[in-house]
C-alpha cells in the first residue's frame, strides 16, 4: 500500500474552534451547556469525556448529569463501532497474549552483586546451546578452554567477546589530568582502526587475530564459538566463526483472507517544544474511524492493536536539575503526563493499546524498564484495553509473535559498531540471539544473578524498535525458514509518521500526519 498522508490547514484565529470539532462537538458546550454533549458520545467513549471538563470541581456535577443518559460500564471499554451512513462497521478483534513476564523485576533483590554474574549466566546459557550446534559444524575438532590452548593445534573455543576500544569513553577520563590530550571523537560512534577483540571464559582470555574477524562488526558481550589455533605470539588465529543463529520460530497461523492491522508509533514527546497536539489528534481520529470517508473507516475498523514504543512525554530540562521544585514547577512537571493521558484515553476507548516506557519517560533508567505505573493514567487505565508494558516488550496476537524495544539497544550498538543501517544492527541481535548484547558494559541493565532476560529464546515474526530517525523495514529469512519483519519506527514528533503492519502477510506501510498553521 502506498504511503498515506493526512494533513490539515487551520487558520490561526479559528484554531480553538476547529480543534474542538474533532473532539465530537465540544464547542457546543459554551452555548448549550454540558447536557448537549450527551447525544454526541458513544457509550465506549463516555469515560474519555471527563478529561475535557475544564474544572475538577465540576466533576461530580457533570458525572451525575451524564449518568442520567446512560449507565457507565465498570472499568471496561465497549466494542467500538464506526458509523457509516445507516450501517455500522464492527471493529475486528484479536486474541492477545502478553509474554513480558521474563522482563519483570519482581522478587529480585539487590545485595551488592556485581555484573559479572549476568555474564556468567549468559555464557553458561549460550555455551550449552553452541555445544549442541558444534557436531553439525566441525565434528572432527576438539573443544578446548582458553587455558587449554596449544600452539599450532586446531581446536574450537567458546567464550564471550570483549572489544578493546581506544576511543571508548571512560568515567576516569573526566578526572584525568591529561584529559585535554584525549583526541576529539564523533559523539555518535567510537569505532577506530586500533580496536581489537579478546575472547574470554572462566579459565582465561586470549587476543583474537585474523582477517575473518572484523572488530567493527562485533561488540562486547557476544558469546560465539571460534575455530582456529594459537600462534607463537600467544594470539588465537581465527579461521571460522559459529554464531548462535536465528532461534526456533513458532509456526505462523495459516494465511486467511482477513486483514488485521497493528499500528506502531513512538517518540510522541508530549509536552515538548516541538510537540504538535493537533498532529497527534489527527492520528487518533484516523485510527479510531472519526476521520476520512467510508473506505478509511473500514480500514480503521481493522486495526486490532496500537503500540506506543517509548518517549511519550518530554519534560523541561530546567526542571530536572536536582533542585527542590516550587508548587508551580511541580504542576508544570505533571502537565505532560496529564496531556498524554487525555490523548491515550481516546484510543483506549475503542482500540487495545500497549504503552512502553522509553529513556525520556518517568520510568527506571536501566533495562529492562518496568511498566509505567497505572496511576499516571487515571483516564486510560479505566479501560481494560489499556496495558502498560515493559521495555523490551513481547506479546502475541492471533499466534503472531512480536518483540520490540524503545530503541536503546540498537542506538547503543550504533555507538560501538558499524553497519549499513539500523536494520543491520537488528538482524545481528537475532543472529546473536541476544536483544541487548552491550548490556551491562555500555548499556545500563539490572544486575541479574541467575538469568539473562535478554536472551532470545524464540524467533519473533515481527521485531520492532522505536525512536529512530527515519522509517525502515525489511523482511529477512533464517536458515531454517524463519521469516521476520524488521521495523524501525520513526519519532512521531519529528516526522508525524506511524507504521501500520498487516498481520496477514507481514507487509507494512507508513501513515503520515501534518498540521500547517497560516495567518
């Protein structure tokens, strides 16, 4: 499907009245009072209505008035219907299953443990898996430890790669007296020609050499099996590499003739200086069926899931300086999340909605980021279609598996390795069977002691990352027939673009929204 564009031209003097139009006729309030709103809202949108009442003191009065017209459902959203002439278009439904349990930090306790334990857990887990692949790779070669290497003897060693980087930033450099002599580097990438790789296991470490192993491709934290031999200089000459490869993929359901769509959006940055509320409102009206002709409404009725992949709000940096805030500044700090809740309530009133935290959201910094607390969304969380999820996020829709992040893992890979594009980094994480290989070395993560939640056990059908500069997508295939749709979701605040995926055939396209103001 070609790229679709939805734009609005609004005269500045009519901005408020035109904005109220797409909220279902709220401008009639000024002339006829709040009772005029009763026939304008469907039962599925009744809870969303309260967020447009300007005064909290009027809440109980308006609630009583509206209860005269219809009965409120208890914490649930009714099935949304889109009116089209005399007919109504029923929204499609899908069976949803959350797979975020492994990313939860429930009974974990921090007792001063070091990050070495998560590396040991990763090495043990992936080494066992690589040992099972070696008989089909180099059955005639022995498997040795680093300490058991012998000069000139071919063997296979399995361990964790460490990448020595001359330009890698260090906290110690900030306190070094000679920091002024440190060469200036590009802030987005620290790869240099002087980088080299080291392989280590429990017994020791050895420097790797050979033209087959490119330091620019690998990063610290990957577990691989290497075929080669020790040289006279004590290095290990690599002759072949065995990566974990794509994991097993569950069989996709048989293709039916029914199209169902999942919409991805990220980087809303509500409350930021670049945020355009009308632009996001156009997006909401489009996917909820309140914008466009009958064809557009029919498409909107086939949207079964919306995923918001991180960085939903943006706070003024001047307020986040570690100083005590005045009551006025505290109020300013809560405004972006309140505005976001108002917008998301309109979506949750009719479409299942997942929201993931990002690096700029009010969540923990280290991965896996835990779900945003439901108390931040008093309006949206009133609907059973609203789900606050972790980052990374994994789920199934009609047996189609999804796995995604808010972008931190891919952005970090871009700093410490090279690839032709972001999709190349995404494909590597699947081949390495690890969602965040640079954690905890350069990417913050919780110090797990007995498990590595970022290990990819099963291959997803859809792998997405949010908060990217531009939209990119590619369909890749594994050696055992795995098929994965890779998606880079662009920042909505900069591009006004959302990504739409067809679950039937894994095809995707973008929908762009724009709002222009003229005098």
